[in-house]
C-alpha cells in the first residue's frame, strides 16, 4: 500500500513538472494577445515623408551590417525623431512590450521613425518572435552586442533610445515600458521635445 502511494505521488509530481515546463515553454513562445498582424503593420502610412515611408518597405526585416549600417540608418533619418528599441526573443519583458511598439509605430509612423536592434539572439528564435509580433519597421541584428553595449552602453533589456529631430540622443532608458501609454509619454517627452 505504501509503495503504491509513493508511486502515485511520484507520478503526480512528474506530471505536474512536465505540465509546468510545457506551460512555461508555450507561454514564452506565444505571441502577445494584443499584437497586430503582419497585414496590419504592413500598411503604408498616410502622409509619411519619404524617409519614414521607406521604413515601411522593411517591415519585419532583420538587417545585418552591424554598427556601420545602424549608424548609416540613423544619419538617413536625421531631421526626424527616432525611437530605437533593443529587444531579444529570450527577454520576456521585451516580448511583453513589443505590441506597444507595434501600435505606437503604426500610430506615429508619419512623424516618428522606429528602429529595432535584436541583441545577442539566435537568429531563428528572433525570426519566430517577429512572425508572432511583426514589427512595422526594420531591426538590426546585433549578435555580439556591438550596437547595444558598445554604442549605447545598455546593460539590461529591453532598452530604448530616443533621438530628437536634430539627431541628438535625448535619453537611453533601460527597462520595460509597463504599457503603451507609458511608451507614448516617453516618445512625447524625449523624441518630440
């Protein structure tokens, strides 16, 4: 009787452990419930100037080129406010806040440029996340963190950098935005100052 009870307890514990692992894996890979679809983020932005309209031709693109390509893109956007979001598929807070970036980029795409930087990530995992939460702007692959830590000195993720229209870096903010309203407030305060 005691052996049977121990076996049932062990089996129950094993099932609970497997269920917990499966739930954690599934929730890590699941798209955010409020994420926009690829067709929603691919729509042209009415009234966008050429610099910003060009970003919509790179919806959900994961670009290579390192620091040089990233800095060239920033120079091309001079005269426009720019929001740069540093993210990774392994970063749970990054995953949570990406739908806010989707929506703000869609709402402000005629006035503010958005760029992503994918930091120290497995490229296949990054692509999977972009499939779940497609971004209405390009992201730069940063496998060795040359952009994130080398240029911006980011130490925690997510991190967001805000440039004003003069091309001046206003602030580098480390940590997750709790919601879209907090992100919108930061864009108004730092990028549109």
